[in-house]
C-alpha cells in the first residue's frame, strides 16, 4: 500500500498518520487548533466574566502638594 500524500488526500493522510505516525498526526491537530483558539477564546473568556487587566503605568505618578517627610526615623 502506498503512503497517501497530504495535499492530494488530506483526510486519508490524517487517517494513515494517526495509525502509522501518531507524532505527526497530533502535531497537525495541535497546530491547527492555534489559529482557531485566537478567534474563539477571547469572546468565551468575556462571556464567563474574565476581564482584561488594567494597563500597567509606564511612569510613577507624581503626587500633588508638598512632600510629607516621615517622623520618628531620625538617628539623633
């Protein structure tokens, strides 16, 4: 029996690879799930209430008013 070619008979090749070369078969299955997950997972997350975290600030906020100097830490 000859080995089926992927591009000419993809379903027959996947069936053959699942029996003869399971590592190739599972890598094709897992690799094809990546682009599908990019499209489907964000709406599912939002449906279940998982929100995106708040943006991380790039600078330290500058407090308004004079600087308060702590008391009780003097060496004297």
